[in-house]
């Protein structure tokens, strides 16, 4: 059993900043990667940013240079700092974790989703 709990969503004006946090808890043997996805109405869920256990990062082209993903391994927590926000960033953001709960058991876990709204 692994749980991902998100926090930090809200309403901001265009050009503003917002930070998201996602904490993993439960039976965690090893975290392969954690990241953030977003999904709007009628759209497929898309990768926003991801960080692996080795520290490598990936960003969607639309957010690179504006968003920064980081991690705190001791806390099993991943963060997404979002700067220069645009209205098109408005979406529900989901935390994702690819996590081994034991030496031989891997699963793909999802947070509950948090609404980010960018509007004037």
C-alpha cells in the first residue's frame, strides 16, 4: 500500500507562481520516478514534469523554462514550482509515482488531483 497526497493547488493570476507538493507514504521500497501530469476536460492526461531516482528530469515543451521539478528523497516528496503561469496551464494536476512497495512488487500510483486555475 502506497499513497500519494497532493497539496498546493489554487487560483493565481497570469504571470504568477504556484508550488505543488506530493508526498508518498506507506510501504515504499524504492521510488523509480515521480512526476506531475495534468488533464483538462476532454483531453488526455499529459506529462508535465518527471524526475527519476537518478536525478534526471523531463519536461513538457510547453512548461520547460517556467516549471521546475525537484525532490526530497528523505521525505519521499516531489515538488513542482510553477512560475510565469499562463491561462493555458489551467488543469487538474496529478502526482504520479512509479514505486516498488517491496523488492519484487512495482506499481504506478496516482495522487487525488489538485486544481490549478490561472485567471485574471
